[in-house]
C-alpha cells in the first residue's frame, strides 16, 4: 500500500486576501487523511458537486431566459449576455484560483470561492436591471470556477497521471447528472416562484456546499505548497504557456470545447427551428448526448489505469475528429435528415468522456508542483475557446445547421492535430528512457 498523506490545513498570511484571511484557521475542523489508494466516497461526491458548479449555475436558470426578457423588457440578444457574462467570469476567474490554491492549499480557497458564489447569487436575485444581473453573474462565476479548478488539482495531488485521469472520469461521471436535472428543476421552481427564486436557491446550494467542504480533507500538505507570491505566480503563467506539452493538451481540449459550445449554441436552432423538433423533445436529445458522455467516462474510468491515459487520450482525439467531420458533412448535405445529424453529434458529445479527463490529467502531469495553476490555465483556455466557438455559430448563422456543423468539423480536426504533438513528445520520451 502506498504511503498515506497527512492532510493538515494551515493559516493564511494577513493582507494578501480579504476573503481567505476572513476564514479563521482556529475555527477549522481538524482535517482527516485521504489515502492514495482510493478517495473516500464522500470526497468523490463533494468534488463532483464542485466540478458541476458551472452546470448548476447555468442549466437551472436556462428555463427562466424568456421570463428575464419580459421582466426587464430587453431583447433576447441582451438577455443572452447573462450566459456570456458568466462564461467570461468563469474563464478569467480560474486564472486567479489556480495560483491561490497552490500557495494556500486546496480547501481554504475552495471555501472562499463558494462564499463569493453565494454573494454573486444573492446579488443576482436582488438585481433591479438586466445589466446589474449580468455584473452579478460575472461575480457569481468568479466564485463558482474555484470548484472545478481546485477539484482537478486535488485529483493530481492524490494520484499520478493514470489514476488522476481515473478519478477525474469518476467526478465527470457523477457531475453529468447536473445538466440532466438542472433544466427540469429550474422549470419546476418557476411554477412556484419567480426567476429570482432560482438565484436564491443557488445561494442555498452554495451554503450547503460550505458545510460539505468544511469537513473535506486537505490534499496539499504545507511542505508541498508553493511559496511564490501570488503576483509572481500570476506572472508565472508565461512559463506554463511556453511548456509545449501543457499547451498541446490545452489546445487539444480547447478546440474540443469550441466545438462543444458550438453544439450548445447551434442545436436549439438546428433541432427546434430547422427540423421542427418540439422544445420538450429537444431536452431529451440533449440528455441523450450527456448519457453517452457519462457512458464513455465510465469506460475510461474502468480501463485508463490498464491501458494508460495517453492512449485513451489519443483514442478520444480520434473520435472527436471523426465525429466532428461526420457532423459537418451531415449538417451541410442534410443526408439522413434529423437522425442523420443527431447520431454524429451524439458521438461528438460522447467523446468528451474519453478525451477531457485524460487531457487535463496529462497537462497537470507536466507540472505536478503547479497543478492548481495548470488546471486553471487549461480550464480558462477551454471556456475561452467555448465562448469563441459559440460566437462563430452566431456570426455565420444562415438559418440552417451549416454554421454549427462547419465549426464542429474544423475544431474537431484542429483538436486531433494538437493531440499529435502530445503523442510525439510522449513517444520520444519513452524512446529515450528505453535507450538509457
């Protein structure tokens, strides 16, 4: 059995962070120990919930978008900025939480992020104008993004690359429940309350998460934490950007996210407007893709240690490229009608299960002593690419699925090309080791 890691939580120097400094270390419970053989079930559940914060914060309130348009007497385009603003805050905020968690440990920054999320959610609930709501959504996202950044880093704290990829697949498998249930829960809440009720509910969810994370063991002991000041750590992103392995993984997954968000932005119009699919049935089609993603996450979790994370990553990249080109061809030719488009898009979305967990694990393996910053950089590139991908669909929209299909096809090919740089470097390193 591998060595147990003692998980202690240490204090924070005064003056560097108001939120972090406000949490008194004496008030913290004594952290327990996480073994490196298997993460306890409670840890997996809590980390899955933290990784699902993006889905929780967006999917629950999606049914309220038409209500927001009426409540603020704004256009649909302006109302959609409540989603875009969240993605911007989520993308940029990750760059801050990564270095903070490398310096102060994982649990304390995660608690601080949840506090900021609660503040943002309460601000959204009390917003009096649409633009106030958008501003509070950015703040909400800045807190919410601490969850996935730190959860991914904790996986790397506990395990090497293959086992980390296995744990990440488990987390993504559990968090897949959020986008399935989110819109359904949001719609039911709107029957008994207003759109403001949804944001108050998110604040309550944040409070529940504080109680859960409060008892979460620390995964980064003090002797392994970075001593670099936060300002210098932020400047250190330049070092990570120059690391070819990290950037290959980040770009490969970033191109996939661009295609993924093109899918999310384009399918409502492709299915509902172009192919006349009822709105209720659209939710089922979206859920079908998420189930496929969960299934491949389960397969990855089962075989990644046996076959290796790098091999699973390459298989996922190939599946992304093939399904992306297939989706583009279906969108442009119309062959097969609606089923002809649904099937390749289902495969494209499902490929997430083989691809993303291994990409993130591989990137963090390249800089294990800066797992938090690396996780943040990869996540920021992913969500930033997603914003760009969804924007491309809108810019080139012509009333058909073609713009969506074109973006998915191009980004799928770019993703597998970027993945080849990772594979070449890995094979070269393996050859050098064998010669030695």
